[in-house]
């Protein structure tokens, strides 16, 4: 995992808004739309990428296109001293897209995809069988209501977002 990215300024946000709107645009086009010099856009994009502010391209690939139409979240309680081993084992499961350590009575929130209900059952069982996993609970995503998005925060950082009334 990359180190924590530095906070973005308004110029970074404008560049990223253009990149989000036109991911295949050239650096020249992004610079022009963001109102900065090409060298500025190029240097800032390189800094943002090196600093971990830009996620990998794979985030844009829809698992459904790969034959995984089901999405679920598995919560897990784990033996605390085995947390690192559990995380390493989860990372080796291809259907596990993300794992979050969370506060409260549940230790992990595991984002998984599956080919079918039977496949999801297999994956949930595989997670439960990991040494150190004490208990799991699986919730099937029935419908995505809000897609992953970052543009509203970028617009706010760029100074172009509507601020809530006070």
C-alpha cells in the first residue's frame, strides 16, 4: 500500500477533475482544460501518481465484465494476534477485492465478488476456514445505489463545488 498522499491543492484538483472526466486525454489537453502549463500538469500528475494519490487503473475494471456478477461484503471477527496472517491469506484469494480493518465488534470488512450464489458460498467458506478467523457474516449486495465517486470532493478542493448553506 502506498504511503498516505499529501493533501491536494486547487490546481491538483482541477487536473484530476479533467483526468476523471477524460481519462484518455493527453497531458496537453488536461493542462489546457485545467488552465495550467503542460509541464505543470505533467509534473503534478507524476507527483500525484508517485505519492499514491492516484489509484491503479484496475479500479476501473468492472468485475461483471470478468464473469463475477455478484458482489458481497463479508464481515469477520479475528484473533487479534493473527490479524496480519489473516490479511495475507485474504490477499491471496482472487475474489477478495478489498479488506478494511474496522472499529467495533467486527474486525474486518471484506469486499468480495463471485460468479454465482454457490461460488459465493465457497468463498465465504474459504474465508471462514482461514486460521484466526473466528466468525463471519455475509451480506449480498442487491443493488448499487451510489457508484464509487471522488469528483464531488475534487470539485470542492478545486473551489468549484457548491457549499452547503449554513
